[in-house]
C-alpha cells in the first residue's frame, strides 16, 4: 500500500483528492491546519477508514512535519495547503506569505532531509508534488494561452505567493535534486468548494433569492475545470510525470464570469423556481471591480495530454449541472459552513 502525505486535505481540492485516494486504497496522512477553509465535514465519509490519518497541524511547523515523515515513511508528498482566496490576499497578504511561501519552504526542507535518508530504490521513487495555479502567469489579452514556458507575472498577493512557492520547488530540484513535480491548474469547481468562491457563492445566493454580485462588467474570462478531472491529472503526474517538470492543467472551457452566473441561474430556475416565476438573471448586480482584477486566463494543456495521456472528461455544461445538483443535495454541508458550526469540530483535534 502506497503512503502519501497530503497537505490541505480538508480543503476543496485536497478534500476531493483525499476522498478518491482513500477509495483507491492509498494510505493518506492528511495534514491540515483547519483554517476557515478547512472542513472536516468534507471527510465524513472516510472517518472510519483505517488508512486515512488526519493530523491537525501546520505545514510551517518543522517538528510536526519531521515527525510525520519519520513515523509514516511516505512515498510522496502532495502539497495542496495554501491560503487560496484572492480577495482575502488583497485584505491581508501576510498570511499568504506565511503559508504559501514560508510553509512550503519548510515542507521542502523537511522533505529533502527525509528523501536523502531513504535507500536508493525508495529515493528514486519518492515524489514531491506541488499543486499550483495558472494565476502565476498573470493576465492574457483576448487571444493566446499560458504554456509551461510563459514567463511568470503574478498580479495579486495570492498569485505572487504561489509564484514564490513554485520557484522554491523548482530550486529544490535544481539545487538538491529533490524529485519535484509542479502542476499549474485553471479555476476548479465542484463538490465541497467553500461558498466564498464564485460558483458556490452564486448557487447559495441564487437559491436564497438574493442579489448575485458580479465584479466589474462580468467579462473577465477564466478556464474552468471540474475538480475530479484536476485530481485525476494530479494522480497521473504523480504516477508518470518527469521529475523537475511543470505541467499545465486546464479544461478547455473558457467562460466569462457572467456566462457562468447565467448558467447557474438557468439551472436553479429549472430545479428550484422562485415564487412568482422570477428569473434569477434579474438578480444579477454588477459591483465595483476587484483591484488589479486579471482579465483573462487560458491554459494550453497540450503537454500533459501528449506526455501523460490525461484529458478532461467532464464538459463545463455537465460539470456545472453536477455541481448545482451536488449543492442542492448537500444543503446540510452548506448550512454548517454558512452558520459556522463546521468549525466547532476542530476543538480537540490532536
Ligand atoms: P482551499 O482554500 O479550499 O483549501 C486549503 C486548505 O489548506 C484548507 O483545508 C486549509 O485549512 C489548509 N491550510 C491552509 N493553511 C495551512 C497551513 N499553514 N498548514 C496546513 N494546512 C493549511 O483551497 P483549494 O481551492 O482546495 O486549493 C488547493 C490548492 O490548489 C492551493 O494550493 C491552490 O493554490 C491550488 N489551486 C486552486 C485552484 C482553485 O480553483 N481552487 C486552482 C488551481 C490551483
């Protein structure tokens, strides 16, 4: 049985990744600091699995990381742990530097020391996979796509902190030979996403019949990838990616924010019509744009497709319908996030 240390595995993407890895029989040591974005409810279905160990701890805590490496002797580390919300990074960048930069550096140093102590066969097989974002490349004009060769040009404190962590990962490969892999993915959506992000926020507000706030003119474009496809890409990179390389991951699904919100409105109107037949599109309200808001992101994922045979399996239209249905079917999960009760679970976590 392979053993992976997964960091940030109580968050959105990390949670989806851990659920699937545990279902596939991987022993997962899940290290998560349970910030506001960490939610143990997400892991309820594997609470009794013997091969899932949840550890409440910080990737920046050297002793904790060292102890886990010694105790569990992992074959890989997959680093999802991060402060991830752009708006929060504008209000308070320091936490982003602490976790995304200093925390990742700590993880790299401990991983390097552990990896050096392994026997030759295990040293060859060990992997450190760092999960990152397409936002490190900055903003595109109306044409073109980000490739792995696109120069970094981060524009928000969030993307700057992720860019710094990507550079450290690269340096640890080049300087110490640590077998690293980096993935840069576009916007994810799907089950268990915290309702501060565009899609779950619009679903929650739309369901409640509240105004739907859209930044600026709503024409900022993102590429969207269903979270299950992102997790499959990470597994594939872990399995067959070339060490020291980076892989762009995307869904070939560019949509303007306003199109995404309209799609959600249509699905909610079909599934849960508002009284008096009010169309949810009429609730769309344009609000002041986010400072420094990148206009367009688009990913060229041809490298991972060509080298590793990965491709997205869920179209945006399928994925958005699956996501709306998941939120409608899991209102208890949403309610506990919205009323804050999901955080009470943390007390007493060792
Ligand atoms: P998230 O905010 O939902 O989850 C982050 C998790 O990390 C939470 O469980 C949180 O408690 C944990 N965490 C935060 N600080 C920590 C620390 N110091 N030590 C240990 N755990 C800590 O984030 P997400 O959307 O699931 O993103 C996961 C990763 O994927 C991030 O690295 C992010 O940059 C990257 N990413 C996200 C997207 C996206 O669309 N959401 C796209 C591309 C890449």
